[in-house]
């Protein structure tokens, strides 16, 4: 299957006149259509709610669009909680799914009334000493071992730092009940970026059966079950995208099989999707600024790994389109690189692409989640802007690019840096 950008060459030529590359561009139309599809797929469940994983794309404009459409926020840090709160998203619209949680993050989460999802049995005491046990509380479950669908191993929860063991989960619920908690939830995140319609249904079955056992053994009736994130996207053109309707239907079937007969047909299903919500609806736009012919053929871009870390960090594949050459033959083999002094700063290695000229615009696909947000400042490189392509075709700057002033801002303890002449570098 061919992967096409959500923006045309003609549109992009206009956009880059206004916003210099590199920048991340987001597709409001695609985002909205995808949210509607998710909600339709789970409309059979009365209490269904998506808590968008803020860490995937922590931009207030994007989160506002999602919130308008009924999504809450899944946060795991102080600043993510602050961002939600600043947008008026608080109370039970916020899920706080953290781990190794600093005290002040629990205090702030409690202050804004967020639903707290505990990562460990020892956090019960930790939380109680800080703010007491809230009436509604959730626990993160880790069944250990490997997470398997049919014969294929999807991930390795037994190696993951997250969650309560099964024994701890049962013990934890008994303790929480004794300490006065009234409403309970369970959560698990057992495999990441799954490109199969089976992940959620298989995970749901595990959680639903656990909820029934919890009721039988502890008398605790779970009110919500949080399937968390992990529904993936097809980064590669040959991957079959997930069908969210098949996923919703698969979860409904196990709900009917496991929860309904146990008298638990009123349990709400929550999700904390990040990648699935935004991944395909963002791209990194960069310009080819150099070509280099040594032992290999290189194209040097004005973006680098600080703008998109996944290829350097995980060797992740991100599809690349050379704008205006969508249908040209891919008869040149390139490494597409950034300018970091790190040899892993390559968006693609040995990638077959059309012949690239200096000045060509490259669209790096699927950067809408875990793209900008994983950025950093290595080599003193600056983070890019974020631009929203709205439904009417107009654009809006939703985050400006960093400037040297931002980079040096944390040195305000060193008077000498106050006198930096920023205008001198304004070229
Ligand atoms: C990262 C994360 C998510 C979102 O994961 P995706 O793979 O982007 O769907 C959800 N919940 C928690 C607790 C996470 O850490």
C-alpha cells in the first residue's frame, strides 16, 4: 500500500512560506475523524471514555480538540497534570497513571481531583500519608510472564517495571477497601504499538476475568476497567492498519462472555490511547539542505533526532515522502540524516527514494505521537515549531520554535549569560 501525506505539495509550499522548516504539522480533520471512529467503536459501553495519553503529544491546542470531543487526559507527571488543569480538564476527566511517583505529583493530582491509578502496593501507604485514600482509586495490574496472542509473543510484562503482581492486586484491593475506598478500577498496559485487532480483546479478557475473581474473593466490585494504550499504527507501508471497529467489537464480545454473566454489565471501559489517537495525524516537515557522496549517499536535513527521536532510539521505521515526487521511481538509495554529532542521527538508512535535490521538502510520516514530545536539546539543538492544519485548510502556529533564549533560560543563575547578544545570531 502506498503511504500518502495528509498534505499536498501545493499546500506545503504555501505553509513553508509562513513557517520555516523544520516543524511538526498536525491534521485536525484526521484527528477528529479518528476520535469519532473510536467513540463509535465503543458506543456499546455506556461509560466508555478515552483518556488521551498526554505524553504522546502534550500540546494544549491538540488536547483541547480532543477534550471538545469528549476525551479526558491521562497524565503521568506534574507538568502534564498542570497542562490538563490549565485547560479546565480536571476531576474524573484526568487519569493519573504514574510510576515511581514523586510526592508532590500525588499531592497535585489529588488537589485537582484526578483519578489516581496506583503503580505499586507500597504506594497505598505513600499516598495515604500524603493525602489520605481517595474514594475512587485504581490499581495497575502486571500479570508477569510474556503477553501472548495465539502463538506469538507480543511483549514481556514480567520484565516491565510497572504494576502490581496478581497477589499484590488482591491484597491491595482488600487494604484499599478497609481504608475506605468506595469505587475501584483496574488498569493494565501489556504490549506497545500492537498492529493487530486482537490486542485489546485478549487484554480485556485477562482484566475482565481478574475483575470477576476480585469480586468473588474480596467483595470489591470494580467500576471501571482501563485498557490503557498500546493500540498501534502501521508505520510501514506494508502493514495492515488496525480496524478500531473490529477492536471495539472484540472487546464487546468478551465483555458479554465474562462480565455480563457475573452481574458486572455496568462496568465502564476506559482507554488511554496516545499513538493510535495522534500518530498518523502528524508529520515532520524538513528540507534537504545537503547531499554528501562518500562511502554512502547521504542527504542532510534541517531536522535532526532532537525533533524525532524514535529512529535513533529504537531503530524505528518512519516512512518518508519527497514532496512533488510521490509517483517518481524510488531508484536512489540514501541515508537521510540530521546534523547531530551522533551517527545514529538518521531518519532512514539505505532507504530507496526518488532522486532528492537540495531544497526538496521531505515529509517524515507518523510523528503525531511520541514525536515532538520525545524531543531534547542535545548538541544545543533547538526544538521545532508545531503547526495545526485546520479543517478549513488554514494553518495555525500551536507552538513556536525554540530560540537560543529558551536554551539559555535555565542559566539565569549565571549573570554573564544575561548579556548574551541574541540579535547577533538573528540571521
Ligand atoms: C505511554 C502510555 C500510554 C499511551 O501509550 P500509546 O502506546 O501511545 O497508546 C497510556 N498509558 C500509560 C500509562 C502510558 O505510559
